[in-house]
C-alpha cells in the first residue's frame, strides 16, 4: 500500500494536532502574514452608522452568547465604540439568555473610553424570553415589553428611555447576532414592518443567508464572522481581538483546504490500487 | 373535548394574531399587545418546565444508580447551586461583582465557548475523511469552498487580489441567487405550515394520543 | 516568551475546565464527562434564573401583585394558570391539561411567522429581484443582474417537484443544482471560518487571560 493510500487510515488526532498548532503558533509568535483590508460590506456597516445624525437613539441588540463570542464580541465592542464616539443614545438588549453580561461588558468598556454614563447615554434592557415575539411586542411598546432594565430599575425612571415608546423613535438598529433569534427575525418583524434601517454583524455560519437581505436593501451593512469583525475594527480605528486572530485564521484555512485535497488524493490512490473499503 | 379545546385555542389565538396585524384600531392593538405578553410569560414557564424535567430525570437516575450516576450528581449540584445563588441575589444578580456573575464568568462562559470550539477540530477531520469530490456538483462545491476559504482571509489578498474579488463576486451573484431561491421556497413552506397549524390540520403537536 | 500567570482563581478554574473539555480530543475520559455534566447543570440553572427574574417576574408577578386592578393586569391570571398547567405533564392522568398552553403558543408563533416570512422573505425578496436586465455602460452589472435573475428562476424550478424533471424543465433544474452547489460551497467555506474562529477565541483566552503570553 502506498503512503498516500495509507493516509486514509491516519489517526484523526494528528489532524487535531495540526489544527491546534496552526492556531496556537501565530498567536504566540505574531506572524503578521498580511494586513486586513476592509470589504464593501464592512464599509457599508460603518457608513450606515456614520450617516445617522449625532445624538440619535440607536437600538443595539446583542443576540449572542459565549459560544460565539469569539466572532460576535469584537464586532459588538467596535460598534459600541463607534456609536459612543458619535454620541448616540444606545438602547441595548439581548435575546439570548447568556447575552446580557456580554452586552454589559461591551457598554462598560466603551462607556469608560468615551466617558458615557449608564442610564443617561446608554441602557442595557437585558434579556426577555420569547424570541421574535419580543420584537413584535416592542413594535407596540418598548416600555411594556421591558418594564425594567437589566438591573431591575423601572425604565420610566431611566433618562435615556424618556420619550421612547416604540420603533418610531429608533433611527438605526445595529444587530449583532449568532443565529436564532437574530438578524433574520429583526428583518422580518421590524425592518419589513416598521422600515427602520438596520445593519447586522453575524457569525460566519449564518452570513451567507443574509446576502439576499443586503442586496434587497433590507440590510445596509453586513459583517460576517471574525474576518468581518477584523475589517470593522480597522475602520473604527481600534484593532483588537479579531484583527489579532486573522493570521491564525489564514493558516487554519490553508490547512483545511490542504486536508480536502490530501483526503481526495489518498482516496484516489487507494481506489486505483484496489484497496478501497 | 381533550382534543377539540387545544385546537380551538390555537385557532382563536392564531387567527386573532394574524388579523390584528392588519388592524390599527387601538382596542385591537391593546389586545394584540396583551396576548403577546401572555405568550412571553407562558414561554418563560416552558423553560422552567424543561429544567424541572431535567431535575426529575436525573434524580431518578441517581436514586436507581443508573450508568454514570456520579456525574448526574455533578449535574444536579450545578443546577441547584446556580439557582440558589441566582435567586438569593435577586435584582443584584447582574452586578459585575455578584456571585452569580462569577459563576457565569468562571463556569458557564468558558465551557460554552470551549464546547463550540471543539467543532474546529472535527471540521478539519471531516474535510480529510469525508469531503469526496466524485461528481461535477461536488467539484463546483469544492471550488466555491476553496475560493471562499482563501478569499475571506488576508492570506488570499496577499496571494493575489483576484482571490478576494472572486469570493465577493461569488457571494453577491451565484450564491445570492441560490440563497434567495431557498429563502422564497422556505417562506412559502412556513406560511403554508403556519396556516395548517392554526387551522388544526397539523396534529403532531398533541392533537393525537399522548 | 514571557508568561504573566493570572492571579484570579476564577480564571484558573475556567482554564482548567477549558483544558478538561479539550481532553475529549484525545479520547473520552472522566475529566471530560465531569466538565460536560457540570456545564449542563450550570447552564440549566442559569437559564431558569434569567427567565424568572428577567421575564416572568417583571411581566407577570410584578404587575399582578403591585397594581392588580390597573390596566387589565387582573387578566394576567390567565397566563399564570396556563403556565401552571404546563406542569401537569408530570402527572400521567392529567397531562392532557398541558396541551392548552402549548396550543396557545402554537397559535401565536405561526401567526407571527406567517406575516414575518410573507413580508420579509417573500415580498421583499421578489422585490429585490426585479432588477434591470440591461444596465447601460456597465457590462459587469448587466451580467450580474442576468445571472442573479436566471439563477433564482433555475433554483426555484429545481424545487418544483410536482412535475418530473425531464426535458427543458430538467435542464433548467440542473442549472439550478449548479447554483445551489456554489451556494453550499460558499456556506461550507464560511462554516470553516466560523469554527476556526471559535477555536481562536479559546486559545486567545488561554494565552492572554490565563498565561499572559499573548502579544498584540
């Protein structure tokens, strides 16, 4: 049996080791393979926020949890930074149970950098069970959907919530989403019905399905995965975790592409020799 | 009556929700809003039911000393300690220095993230062992995958600027067309199934024998 | 390489749990099983606390107990009863009662999704496909629009199973399959990116938060 044909029976733990090393080494030793170039979609996301008048009320739903934080957290933080730089009033919420602490962290970090005060410049309404039902009910009344914020403070006592009744007071939705409930539901329940402009930062797994929304004008910008987050970090002027991870991402992708080719060559070698299983 | 009443409840609530979407009258809107709040509350109770069921099943497995029963004790301890800490802190459970947030940062967050990160290894292994290019369709799939994998990372642009441009074109035109077809088809399916559920024609949810 | 180990006991516990779960890659073992069960337990407990304090209490109990007669809050007794009826599933003779709250939810959600999918995914997507098939001065945009419309039509024809895929219909469906394969390949590429990103996130935690070895 040739070496190539024999590879078909290779212990998969060697592949695991290869992936692990190709992710670990660039992070440990700072390779800097190539600079990150912002795409048109990231520019659309950035420009959509820049076009909103300063001081406007923006909704920032962070619909993700620690499982996808590696992709969503950098884009969430960069978005909070851009919004606060433009003195927007931020109403944040989460439709994933484990989302509110991540939203809290993002708002706290960005708020400290731009000297913003919780309650006055931003609020975290926290989590509400119900998925798209929450979005639909917010269309009737945001205060009745979220009677208290994440800390249990009645929203009618929070300055930034003054005058906020429903989506008519919201100038832009900046959604960071991991899947369901997320961007698709916001587009269906809110954008289509109330015509609020929206941009979305999503995980790479779900990004392809939102391209039709982008092309149809239902989304004004789209960030896909850690690469999208890295592009956006560059535009915001705060390269962070996502930008740092792109070298490891590049090498890992190359490795997986190589594995596909090697696997097929091994299969062909085994079939030709009549060693197929 | 055990079958008819649930079907009637679904019919009334579903039809009202559908029709109220088109009616801006304040009284109808108020009822629409109220019904949605009720649904939020009931869905909340379903989460509690799920965890109560988890407790019931694992307590039974521990009491009967079934397979892996010592690990079930760990599971039960996890549920009960987290709940006790969370409820004891009340509204302060979201404070950064609360014990509940410490449990979130120390246990929930890292374990969730690590569980998902295991997939990276398995996708690499599957790429080697299962991705077989044996037809024209599979070849098209593989070419698209290669272009995307290289085009969406900085390495692709470093090799040649045409790679990220090709990835962008692929996503904006052929991928978009197919995904849109899937979206439209799925939308038709969801609408048809939704109407069937509301009218009681779908009996899988409990209209039949339990 | 300089290491600056964390002094936070929580970070050390998180790091050890992370490595415990990664140990599954070598083989299934008691450490992984311990971590897995602990994860399920903590997650379940977390979800219950979140749901009760953030949703059930402010949307049900607080308005009921503080202003029962105002704004029709007394009607909240109905969802409370429906919620309690769910627990009849634990009693074999009474589990039929749990179908009522399930039926209620099953009326509300499909209705919401019918209108959401109808407007957001059906009408708007068809609207987005009404594109000029000749863009003066831009051959690229013309070809792109033609491919977009043709690709959509071919894909939709592929999903039409009421007639056998033969002749012209079969040929068009085949073209639809090619568009779908390109789309699946793109999805595969993005999925690879997603999975690798999550691993990068964990390795960054271990190198930065725990070992203090990450260079920026």
